[in-house]
């Protein structure tokens, strides 16, 4: 669950926020003047996001290597289409 909190309240309640994030799995979106500035998530979620990001980069590199001298824009279009199809299945 993502909880929204102002930057001032986040500063005032940082310890409580850290406990809720690490123990309860809550996420916090910190806002200033109603605009999102930052998100606080657990270390486990952060590591998962980073691992997925690195895997996506690795896949993209493998695709680029397989495509050889193909037009980079064409490769990017193919990758974007594959991503869209993958998201529709999920």
C-alpha cells in the first residue's frame, strides 16, 4: 500500500515511517505542495527493482548483439513492441 505524506511530516515521523516500510511492507510517497518528490520503499523491494532493471538491460544488450548492424531505431521499436506484448500477458 502506498501512503502519501508531506515532506514536513516525513521529516517529523521518519522513524515510524522506516518501521512501517521495513516491518509492514508499506510504501510512502513524499510530496511537497501536493507534488510527488520521492518514494520510500523497503530494501527488499529496492533490490528486486534493481535486479529487474539489470536483467532488462542485459536482455536489451543480448538483443542488440543478435541484431548486429541493424538500424538502432528499428531494434528499439522491436523491443518496445515485445515489452508491450509482455505487459499485456501479465
